[in-house]
């Protein structure tokens, strides 16, 4: 009687794990990106009102960058705990910490109310956000990757990655809806509203089962005492490769969704609604494109998809500013559709499986997290650097910066091996169940 249902049970479990991870990454990105949007649109006035507009924007972006500086530390701690004690506890703890910090931002007093204490508190909470966000990604992605069948790991691993643009879309929808308010509630409400998502995310993640690969490694005694030290000592080259690959994706996103949003708004405040609508529409498109990109890597390999996306980014750098300078609403929306909905989504959809496959089970979360979050710490200052370049060179400065990070990504692609080549794809026929013996023969997976 149980035979007909047994084949579908593992499949349901894999999908449930992927969706639960995606819910968490959605909430984390909602929280983290809400700060970026608020920095571009509101925080200069709310927390740095005595500065001129340019300095106020710079200071707001500096506090944005502080959170990114904390992400490598969060990635190191989360990766260590995930490889030593399991992926699930990190998933729940990081999400809860992130959520509490985000709600507290919505309750912060402004500079006019408490003076310099306001930006100080903002920076402290931003540091907590950075730690939690850095800790969360590795375990979420590895949990899904390690539950997935070998021949479809690109697809399954892309599902939690799709939570990134979905969270971005929800955050910007919240700001779009609150933008009609004239008081501080225009930026407070989106942070406070995240509490609903946090509760849902924690409840769902508590129901997950631990990664089967981690459980097998722990049962065999093949986990390592200090995975962070081991991966830095033995796999530092792969960490550097991930940093190069990740820089193009993370910098390109924040140069588009954060800096360009501010740039367009500064040129004409009437375009704020159009630009926010563009980010929301592009993020919804990216949710689907991310999953499709992951599925495509299962067919053509990880490296090919990433290479094409990096080339598109290098070509798009200068046209995107020409389109923005036109002031045409259709072109402004199209910028975000291409930059976020296509280029960024193709990169994120490929990363999870590719990065995981560069390490073995015992150090996988530590290695991927450390490289991923170190690159993010660099990207956090991309909007700040773009403001400085624009002051000196006009729009050509940030456009050139966008092209440069794309070239860094290309170097990363050329220096990183393909982990899902045609020969590797032939190891198991499509649809054949994964076996522990296959993992032993192919330790990179």
C-alpha cells in the first residue's frame, strides 16, 4: 500500500525544503534591501539633516556599507556553525536575529528627536543586520542543494536564490505604497511590516529536516573540528574565485537598484514612482528568471550561463545611463528589467549550485559563505563609490564602475572550473535516484 507514495515523498521533501529556504531568503532580503531603499530615498534627511544633500546621501550609503562589512563575519560564524552543528539551527537563528533588528529600525528616533544618538543606533542595528544576513545564506542554499537530486541541483538550489528578488520586490512594493505618506511613516511602515514575514519564515523553517549529507557526514565522523580554518588553508583559491564571481553580481545589483534609483530621483523627483515601479517589476521578473537560469545550468553547465551574464553586464554599463538620462518612463523601467530581471537573475540563479560544488560537504557552508559574503562587503560600498565618481566625472564614472565589476566577474569565470560538465552530466541518467555511493565517487558534489 505504501509503495505508490514512496517515490513521491522524497520529491515532496525536496520541494518543501527549497520553498522553506526561499521563504527565509525572501524575508532576509526584504529586511536588508529595505535599508538600501530607505538609504537612497529617506535616511539622508532623517538621520543626517545638517549635511548638504550630497554629503547626506554619502553618509546614508556609508551606513548601508557598514552592514556589508559585517557580512563576512556573519558568513564565517554561520558557515562554521553550519558545518559543525548543522544547517537548520543557523537558518532559524539568523532569520530571527535579522527580523528583530529590522523591526527596531522602524522604531528608531530620528536626528531631530535625539540628535547624534539616532545615527549611532542606526549603525549598531545595521551591524546586527549584516551579521545575520551573512550567516543565513550559506545554510539556506546548502540545505536545499544537499536535499536535491544530483541531476537537478541547479534548479533546486536556484529556488532559495529566487527568494532574493522576491524579497526585493516586496520591500519596494512596501515603499511604493508608503511613498504617498508625508511623515516618517513613509519609511517606518515597511520595516515594521516585516514582522509578519519573520513570524511566517521562522515557523516554516522550524519544520525542516536537517541536511541528509550533513547527517551522513556526522554519522561517519567525517566532519572537521574547525571547518573555517580547514577551508581557508586547503581551499583558499576557490574562496578567491567566488569573491571574483560574486563581485559582479552584488556590485551590479547595488549600482542599479540603490545608486541608480537615487540618481534618477535626484535628476527628477517625479521619476521616483516610475523607478520604484521598475525595480518592483524587474524583481518579480527576476524571481522566475533565477529559477530558469538554475534549471538551464543543469543542461548546459554552470560556467556557460555565468559567462553570458557577465558579458551582458559589460555591454550594458553605458547604455543604462543613456537610458536613464533620457527621462523616458519606458526606458527607465527597461533599465531595471534588463539589469535586475535578466543579468542579475542569471548570475544569482547559477551561483548556488556552482559555489557549493567547489567544496566538499565538511567545509561547504564555510567556504561558500566566506567567499560570498566577503564579496558582498565590497559591494556594499559600490553606491558610495558611485556617488564620488559621479561628482568627479558625471554619469560616466558610475557607468565605468559597472563595466569594471563585470570584467572582474569575467576573470572569475575564466579562472573557475566547470563543475557540471557534459561528462559529469552523463554520470547519472536524468531522473535516476541519487545514491550515497555516487556522492562518494564524486566528492565535489
